[in-house]
C-alpha cells in the first residue's frame, strides 16, 4: 500500500536532522562507512538525541518566556529550524570527539574501555604523532620527512610528505631539491617509523 505523500514528508522531516548529523560525521571522520541498515539505525539514534535536546530547549524557552517575556510562538517551522541547528552542532561534536579521542580517553581513565575512537591503530598512531617519520618503501628505500597527510588504512590512500629526504647508509640524507612535497602510495610502504618530537630533524 502506498503511503500518503504527507506521511512520507512528515517522516522525512522527522528523520532529516539525524541524517544531517550522520552526514557530517561521515564526512569529517575517517571511519569506514557502515552498511545502509546501520546508517539508518545511526540516523535514528542521532534523531532521538537531537529531539531530546530540542524538547529541552523548547521547555527552557517556555520557562524563560513565562518568567520574562514572550518573543513568539513555537511553531512546527521553528522546531524544524532548531532541529537542523542542533543536528549540525551534534554532528560537529561527535566528529570532534571521534577525531581527538577525547571521550574514549576519559572512558579509558575510568577503566570502562580500552578502545580508542580512531578508525584503526594505523590512523591513531599517526594522529597522535607530533614528529617526523621514516617510511620504509618497497625496494629497501627509506624516505624521511614531515607527514602532512596520511591514509586512514595501511593498504589504501597516500602519504603527503613535506621536507622530504632520502635516507641512505649511515642515516645520511639526500634532500629532494626543488620538491615541496612528495606523495607516496600507502601500498608502497612496508613499515613506518614515527620519530620522537624531541628528535627534531636529522642533521
């Protein structure tokens, strides 16, 4: 049976904030995209969280309006605008927590979990690194430099290395003259050394 168009519009309007939040999270974090069903479930969760926040705001506004002054009526259009606004803020907050490991770090300190928010150990190691790297490439070549970008997984994507230098015997360096940055395929990297921030550049 076909649903009336108004019912479909009402359902999509209700779910819209959750999909907005999910879209922001997917585009601002390196986490792999879940299957469609999981995306729908996540959008529903974001919708419910957003609705709770919007209802809390509405009750707060009613309380302030009753005690101080009334600015206007709370209509369906006003609720939609606030739902979208809250959805955007919620998406940015979730992306921030996922990219910085802030929430998981706090939970680890309480011994609730040992997990991190990073999509993989590979990405987490590079995200927390604040030093230069040595990439061991296929063919026993070694590249030293500053990682400006790195792939989310070890088998796909590219490294973007600035201040790049080839490392030869006895750790002597050969600067890449005239090269601002070099792009290396992740599949060409056999191992990566993350240098200590105190080490600085090799001399």
